[in-house]
C-alpha cells in the first residue's frame, strides 16, 4: 500500500474521490467502479458500540426494518470480508442515545467471507435538528477495513418530505444513497445497501504525530484533532464533529466536502490549522473560516 508523506511547505496533488458511488447487478455479477460516496459524520457518533446485529431495545414501538448489503473492494465485484460495519440512528421519538451504557440503536458487525452484513433495527424518523430545521430519516454507517479508506456515510429513504430541504441529502453526491424500502416474504420492511470501498492514501505516522493535538483558535475556542485508523477526528467541546479523510497537500476533508482542514508546519516547529466550513457549497458567501495554533501535543 502506498503511504503518502506529510510534507512541509510543498505542493502535493490532492486525491479526489469519485462523486457518484454506484453498483448494480447485470444478471451475472455485480458491476461498479466508483466508490460509495461519503456523508457528514453528524454530531452523535460514539466509538465503541457493542458487536451486535439487533439494534432494537426492549419496549421499542418502532417499525421493524432489516438493513443488509454487501461490502465490496474497490473493483465493485470482489466481496470484502472481515470489514467492520458500525450503524447508529435515532429512536422512534427522534432521540439519539449519547450517554447510556446500553448504546441504544447503536451496534457493529463484521462482514462474512461474502462481504455480507445485516442489522435488525427500526425505520428511523425525521427529527428537528434545531428550531425549524428538520433532517430527513437516515441511518449512519461507518465501514472500516485495514486495506481500504474508512467510509463514513448515511442512507436516506425515498418519499421523505425533508429530503429536498436538507443540505446533506439534497447534495448530488447523496443521490445513490436514497433508497427504496421494500418488504420481505414475512412482511418485514427491508432495505438493501451495497457498498464499494475506496483506496486509502493515508498520511504517514510522522505526519499524524505532527498534527494531532489541541489547538487554540483565534476566537478562543479549543479544537482537538486525533487519529483513528486512517481518519482524523475533529472534536470540540467534548463532541466529535467530523471524521476527516486525507486529501494530500497537507489537507483533510469531511463528508460531502462541507468541512475542510488545512495544516501548516512552521520552520520553528509550530503547527497551524485553518478550518473552513460551508454547508452550502454553491453559496461561497456562507463559507466560515477559523485559524489556530497547536498548544498541546500528545
């Protein structure tokens, strides 16, 4: 595997990911040559979810949903076994479990030799993220494999009234992740989501060591960046805000490209960061930026 080196004050061609991940059955085999697209991590990711396929807690009155699929390698044809698939979502009352030891509606499974995974959960519901702003129903997924780029994504459901109003689901990059809910032979609702993984171009260990730590932004906020596998996690006020992929040129990018982080190593050993956030890429006037300096390393 080729590992990219974090460089000082030099230009490295950034790697880009194909915009439209897709895969289909041609009657003989699965066909697909573009990776499944990313999505925002969201504010409610919790690492360490228990290994289980049944996410439904006792007493839930939600509508049962079977979520299954196949994880493929980058060629879109070869199944990827032993990949970790994490899933999390809100309950039928629009709430995420962010604190309990039960990790309600959170879980993880490993794919089998055929790349198959499955979860038993409920049909998620839309929820009001902030006053007057609703998110469509969705399920979060993180797929991890040592030989592929970790994937952070979400699936949505056709017919949801909020799809056209949400900045993430309305993105063209989300088009192939808006899925139809069907029914199984037993009458249970079912949705299938196949995944094509992307190649990883991770930053070197030395590079991560140089950038991970706590940063003080010019507006007084403190931001933490830490590594997990081949992702750089962004944490602020005790909450994980985003999982960032390395894009070359000393830069990282979150799902759908809404959040971008650029690091700069100074000659005297200081590390600077520039954060850009824009949930409406078509409107540059809504771009917000912040800069800071690392004050505590690991």
